[in-house]
C-alpha cells in the first residue's frame, strides 16, 4: 500500500468509527448500571426469606449511598381475611389535589421528572365519562361552580388487564386485592400501560429524582422504595401503611374526608357501610370488564 | 486516472459528511429536547393533615391554648339572656363585639338565630333542637340533632375525616368533631387554592 491509499483508507475508517460513536452516543445517558446481584435476582414469588433479606440489605445500602439516609425497607405480606376496597365521595371532593402531593411525598415519587399516581379530573356536571375530564385545571379557588372533581389512580382491578398482558408476570394481584409490581423483574415493555384503561401505570423514562430532604425512609420492597429508570410503577394503596393496618396517605390528607378505605370482607367497615347504603355509581369504565375495587359514590 | 479522481472526490465528500454528522450528534445540535424548567417542590402546606379549623374540643384539650373567646361571662351577666337586635328585614344584627362571626347557616339564612344553638341563660353551653343542654365542645350532638342522616354517617365513619388505622385491632381510628372542619356559624365547607397540577415531561405538551 502506498501513502496515498493509506491516508485515504484511514480517513474513511476514522470517519466510519466516528459515525458509529455518534450513533452510540445516547448510551451516555444510561446512568443506572445494574449490579450483578440484581441481574441474577429471581422473581419475587420464587424468593426464599434468606434471598429477601439479602435483597433488602442491598436496597438499604443503595439508598443510604445515594441519599445519605438509612431507610427501613421491609417486605410486607398481605393480611389474611382482608380484601381492600376504596370508596371516593364525589359530593365531597373539592379538587384541591392534596391527595396527589401526599402520595408523591409518601411513596418517594420522582419530583423532576415529575411522577404523580393520582390524576384529579375536573368533570362537567352531568358527565361520568373520564374522557371529558380536565387534569390541568388551575383556578384561584376550588371547587368551581358547574363542575365536580374525580381523582383517578390505579383502580386495583379484580380482573386487571395489566396483569394479563405482562409478558414476564412482573405485575400481579395479591390476595388482599392490591396489584403490585416487582420493580426488579419488570423489563419496561409498557404493555401494561397500553392495556390499562385508566392511565394508572406510569413509566420511568428517566432516572427518578427524589430530593434528600423529602425522602420517606419507611419503605417496602413492593411499594415505595426508590425505583430505577426503565421500570413501571403505579399506585399500590400504600402497601407499607395498609398492610400494617393504617390508611393510605391520600386518605389521611383529604381535607373534605372524601376518601374511605377499608376491608370489604369486614361487614362493620366504613366501605361496607358505603356500598350497602350509598348511591354508588360503581366503577369507571365498567363496560371494559376490569371490575375495579375502586368505587365512586354520591351522598345525596 | 479520471475515474480514480472521481472516486476520491466522492469518498472525500462522504468523509466530510460523516464527520459533520458525528460532530452534530456529539454536540446535540438536533434531535434532543431542550431542558425543561425545573419543577419547584410543592409547598409543604399541601402535605399537612391538619383540619380546616380547630374545634372547641381540640382547643380545650390542648395545653396553653387561648380559650378567651369562650369566656362569655367576661362581658355578659350570668343568668341574663342577651338582647338580640334585628334590622328592618328581620335579620339579626351581629354586635360589634362579635363582629368576627359571619352568619350563613342554612339556605336563605334559615338558621341564623343565635339561640337556636346557644343557650340564652347559660351562654357557655349549647342547646339541641330537642332541648338538651350540651357542653360547648359537644358539636356532634348539637349538629346531629338536626342533621340526622349526616350524624348517622359520621358515627359510622363515613362523613368527614377519619384517621389512624382501618384495622382497629392494630390501632385506633380517630374521628373529628363537626367544628374541626365546619364553621358553626357559616358551615359550608370553604373553597381553597388547589395544589399545582401535573407538569408534562415533553416541552411540546408544556406549551398547551
């Protein structure tokens, strides 16, 4: 090879290499390198108690390293004889969105990029069609005349479309009625997001960011531990609270007392009282057949 | 010779194009969304589980609280019913000493008479519709004497706010008195400024 040919072919080769490097450039955004332990981790349902202990220890160290706060991560199992149901009083909801932000705070949702499990829809009077709802309202004062407010989050369906379509069974409905996600098993294909009729499932397009001062250290494996880029997440009725007998964060913060939560298998619970005595408009999009555990009702 | 020169020219042009593309991608000249404005953290007032008001029951049970508003006999004579003055339309005129009270109880102000709820001779107690004398902190019994269905719902935990535990074997479920949320003189639940709505991820959606 002579000098000219050498120079020509090396210029070509270099520009080819440069073009390949440019094409691979988006990989620079990949910040979440998975650990080997996490890569070989089994599905939640196959984990032994020892496996779970090791996993919880790993999560504790990861969170401590990132946030400098030592969390308390536990795996909460569903209680026996319990099936949760959530009732929301549409006569009382004033659309203040406190539930949205209480949920964000309790469950360590990403602040920027923003993640909110609950969407409050401003509905015109006379309509029960969620497609006519407006989630972006921002008036000076709520409630506004002529409208009512309907917060929508995961309906924890009895016949959920999301668990049916998941190709890897990373999401399923537990015995207490809550549909949970194993974040370490989810592959991020977003079939569940496509299948859900309520836009309840959220995808982490970027690495979630939670400010240190607002981190909730009381975490659960299936619930509010910090998620990673590329996995799905959704409302899980605060498993870290409800599976120890407490109410979800949205329930406790609602100033109008529009939210009611409890065990439907207990005939003395508030939710049993509501379903027996109130004008319940049953479920959103009931014709789709998911049979949600979330009921909206009216007082008068 | 000419053929060789043409090939070299084409190859040189390709090299130039590839290098330009490489620079463009590396410097993010196009194909990337611009940075969105930082989303501010929500005001912690929106995260508070405090009730809209402080009920008399809570006021009396919190140490060091200022209960001077409930000291009726600082001004009124014991055993003497205060005189109510009415204007030409028959509406009660709120005296200037009680000017912070805004009356608005019932449609068309049907329940705006002070002595419908307050006992005329014992001003620090309340009287229900059926004549029972009630403690000033006992708003549920007073309000429930007219608002029966609401009271029944409240006792079941369905009206108003409950807190604590759904599983009463593990902890208590707490109830709130009526006046923790409703101003007894103007009971309609007040409106408020809503917390901020959703911020979209994409700048195009942000412009809508």
